C-alpha cells in the first residue's frame, strides 16, 4: 500500500487519502478507486479546486515538495479533474521534467528516436500552452529526431530570448499556472456553463508519474472500452500503438493496432495476450466496482501494464439506457438507481425520428451534425416567432446565423435548430444536445438574413419564413419540404427501462392524441389511455375542411343537419379506430373547442376557392367570414359557448362517440367507456345544459341500436371561475381535467399566442422564475388547481382529477400534480416516456 502523504495544497492519492469529488474532481476520485481496487496506477498527486484557484491567482504551492513525491528525477503528466466530466477542462500535458540531461540519458537507454519524441512533445506543448507561443513555430516540418528537438529549442530561444526551462520545478509551475488560468478564461467558462456547470465550478488537477510508452521491450499506449458508445452493446473497442504516448493511438490510425484478434489487421491480443487478458480483467473489475462502463487509458512500459486513467465511457442517450439496464440486470446497480441515472430529457434523443433511408435525398445544404434526430417544420428566423408557433402547436425549425443565451427558449420551442455559423461545441450545438433538439450547425453555404426573414443557398434558392424544411441532425443535412421519416426503434432495453419506471411511479400518464395515428404512437409509448383528444384536429384534412365550412355557412337548421350528416360518419370512423387501437384503455374526448373562424380562409385566394366550392358569391362568403370575426377570439365564442349556441355540433359528436363505442366493442370485444369532456366551462349551468343534451343523445342511440351506451362526463377546468366553482360543477360530472394552457393564460391575463414576444425579457428580469406556459406556476395557477381539486372532492370524493395542458410532460409540474393527489397527467405522445420516467424519479 502506498504511503499517505498529505500536504496543505496537494494530496498524494492513496487508498485512504482524503480525496473527494467535490474537492478534487472526478478524475482524482476515480484514480483513488482504481488504486483501492489494486489496479496498477502510477503514483499520482491531486491538487484541490482551492489549490488550483490559488494558482490562478498567483499563489503557487511548494512545487519542489510536490515533485519530491516522484523521486530524484521526476517525469510527470498533469491532467484536469473537474467536478463533472461533461464540463471539460484543459487537455493533458505530458513529459514534464524532460530537459537536456534527461534527453541525453534517454538517448542511451531508450534510443535516440524515442528520447527525441518525448522531448519534442514536451517542448511543443510547453511552448504553446505555458509560454503562449505560436504552434506553427514548433512544427518540425521535415525535420526528425535530434534535428527537430534542436530546431524547437532554437525557436523557443528566439521567441522568448531565454533558453528552454530546464528545471522541472519551473516547468511544472508553468504548466500548472497555464492550466489553472485556462480554466478561468471567459471562453472556457461560457462553454462549461452551456454544459450545465455553475459559474463558479472548480477545477482540480492531477500530477501523475509518467508511464513512458516508449522503450526497449514492448511499450506503447492505448485506450480500451467494453461497450459501443452509440448502441451501448458489449463490444471491445479502442486502439493501441507501440512506442506512443497518451492518445496517439487514436489520432494516428495508420500505425495503431486494433485490440481484439477478430478485428481486421494486427491486434494487441496477438501481440501481448497476457497483458490483453489483464486489461479485460481490469475492465470487468471497473464495471463492477465503479458501477459503470469505463474507458481505460493504459500504457505498456517495457512489458508492464499501467492504467493511467479511467473515465466513464462517453455515450449516446440510447447507449446510456442500454448500459443502466444491463448494469441493473447484472445486479451491479439497483433498478431504482438505473432510473435515477437517466435525466428524462435524455429520452428525447432516443425518441427522435430518423429520415427514412429509402428516401432519395438531395440536401439543399450541408452542415455539421450537432444534435441527432430529424425534424420538420416551418422555417422561422427568430426565437420569438418560434415560441409563438409552438404555442399554436405549429412545428417549426429555427434558423439563425448563430444562437446566444437569449435563444434558449426559442430553441426549446422549435422542433429543430439550424445555424449558419459555429461548430460542434458552439452554443447552438451544446444547447440543442442538452435539450434533445435535432440541430445542424455551421451550414456556412447558407446566407441567413434575419431582417428579410430569408435563407439563401449557395445555388441561389431562397427560402422564406413559413417554408417547410426538414433537418437531419444525425447526418448534418437540410432538405426542402417534409421528408418521410421512420419512427425510432424502441428496443428491448428502452421498453424494460420504462417498465421499471411504471413499477415505481404512482401517478398515471396518459397521452394527448387527436387522430388514429397519434393513438398508434401512444400505444407504442405505453400511455395508459388518451387524456385529451382534441376533436377539432380531425377536421383539418382537405375533404373534412370543406364539409366543416359548409356547416359554418348554413343558416337554416335543415341545411345544418345536412352538413352534419356528412361529418358524422367521418367522426364515427375516427373514434372507432381510436377505440380499437386503445383496446379498452380509457379515451377522453373533448368536444369541439375553437372559434369557428379558424376553419375559414385567411386570404383572398382562399376565399375565392371557398366561394367556388360553395357555389356562392364571393361577397357573401366574405361577409360571412367578417361576421364571424371576433376582437378577442380566445375569449370569444369557443368551447362550450359554441356548444350552447350551435347545439347540433356537440350532439353530432356525442352520437359519433356512442355509435363508435358500440361498433368498436362489437368487433374487438374490448369495451371502451368513452369519457366526454366539455371545454372552456365557466358556469355550472353550461354543464347542466350540455349534460342533458348528451344524455338525450345517449338514450336515442341506445334505443336505435339496442345496445347499452355508457359514458363518463367530465369538465375541462380552463377558466379561473371553473376552478373556483368546482364544487357546483363536480355535482354534474365524473372527472375534472385541468387545461393548464388556457388556465395559465386566463390566470395571468397573458395571451398564450403572444407571450413569447416578451417572455425571455420577463424571465431574464426575474419577473417570472420560468415561462409559466412551460413550467406550472405553483403559486398562482397551482393554487387554483389545489382549490378546484379540494372543492370538487368535497362534493364528490372519488372524482377523477388530471391535467392535460402542455405541463403534463414537465417534471416539476408532474411533481405538483402528484402532491395535489391528481390521478394522472396527459401530455403529447413524444413526452409520454419522459413523463413516465419523471413520475418514477419523483416517486423514488
Ligand atoms: C389547455 O387549455 O390546457 C388545453 C389542453 O386545451 P388547448 O391547448 O387545446 O386549448
Ligand atoms: Mg384549452
């Protein structure tokens, strides 16, 4: 066992030394674990966050004493050790301690080429990193060996007017100082903040004895991991290169060896079978003891193996799920720990669709694949517009020259992000990956004009705001129009993982699904039922829109009946398919909600087409459109107000629902008891009237079909008054579903379609802690939820309570609903897996 050596500012890493991740960083802690496991780790000293901060501020520790840990002729490396691997840090510096006299000795013991490689590498790194000289000056060009070393020393002397430092203490001080200061630079800070680090995140450093990787017997360096970082499946991958150091094997593929015998070409397994076996053993031990998949950086020094570093294998979200499931299945971690290790938003990446590989594709422009998945939508050029579109449920692609922190909300709202500038670590790329939004950056052939709201390609094509585009964040391509996509392959590990989440969560998760296609998706995501079927979305298809417009244009009840007779079979067909797909699971259907004018044309051309279709004069059509126009349609004739004014629509819908439930159960045997929900209620009397009409339709259908009709009636609580009057309302219904989109809008008096314009500024100034349309406002809207729930329960203790606004997929909002004793949340299909995982994490 190594001796414990603790100095004030640095600590020699031994099995018992006081090393913690919070003070010395992940690398120091991990190396200590390896040492405890008996893995051959070269001697290592850790510098704490505090020590490194001191170094940046000019307080250098006693470097002489530090180096004494490594003997008389120290030769060391320095690596960064932040609190979280994802936050980055300055890259490693090797061979500190190389000087003219070590060089001369190594020339004798290791041979001149190896000695020259060691010295040259250090001179180059030191010159650029510590002395801040231009890297180009130290490019050896055609020079090799001793000549290259001499040229580098000469270049250093010419530039600095002093000889290359020979004293290891001076060298180490220079390296420590440069790494400590690099961490504090503005660009490093911004980058790590974009990766989620706090502004005051600390950096630790580890100083480690060099395991040389060059020498007489087999010597070299390599990297090994035991899973594929993309799929997460077991697979030995990595490289090894004789007579090399650090990560050379990964960057000089030509000379590097594969690791296993079954790979093409020569392998480490053939070259050093015993050491290869030893490596596999260390890998297995690390998986069990470090309880994760690790990547080992190793050196073979004169026939002996040293492990110089172990980091968790970088992995895609899909792989992350695969890994935690395998670890839990092998009993290394518990299922609950597996659930807690995956942030719900990481599932976004697994869930994104891919462009169908069979589709011929001609990208309009290529860029850098920055965040995987494909997405399609209308092109927008500002975050504000992206937020407005999202509020209207309109998919959009946000295109910007580059993004800045003000754009995060817009990026969150957009289905995909595209930038003209930037690389893989640009703000757009980092944030998009964090949000799980597909993203292409650095599409430099584009010219984006924010003012003109246009995007011009190299070939001169111009795309305008509203044009449809598809982006492929996996391939880094942008395509015109909407391209066919494949739904993600949800593998066994993913299903298993979410089934574990279902085992522990104690709040239901349903889906907002409007069409049979949505219902299909919902069953793949294992939603427990449909919590909101917005029936008006069924009328947007071309043929249905015409029938709907005819309905809107009829004045006489008999004409209206004719138009409704056209719509009835369409609705019935949709509901029948949905009931069949949901196979007996609950389906909650909301009666027609939006103002009628949403179904009318918005421009002259559309009006003309409608006049032709209806065979009516253009002026009459225009007059009708004008008569339906409202000053504030969101607070106008929509929801139940429309239902009361034009009862035929709700009656037709109720009939379609009842007939469909009879038809669907006759075919499949699964009985669906439909839930019918009345939107935008503000007065109890509204519910009484609609409830009576629906019951009359139920009786009629029952009599006509000779089959029993059962259903449950519910009310959407979307106005503050409905929440306040929940006791009265609850007397007339079985369930209440809080529509938190409208309820937020009406509680704040804040238009859900326009708030995007100033939301960023409001959040920045701390007026709202978060956008209340994303994260439920616990204090205001939340109080109405609690109040409504309490009042409703008083008169009907077993009333079913839920939310179905966008908040249903948001972890914090789910936590609120759980605390308030709600039965389920309902959210859009792709958020169902996130909601299932969030709900599980909340329950743990
Ligand atoms: C709501 O208002 O929360 C809701 C779910 O309904 P919509 O978004 O359709 O208005
Ligand atoms: Mg609503």
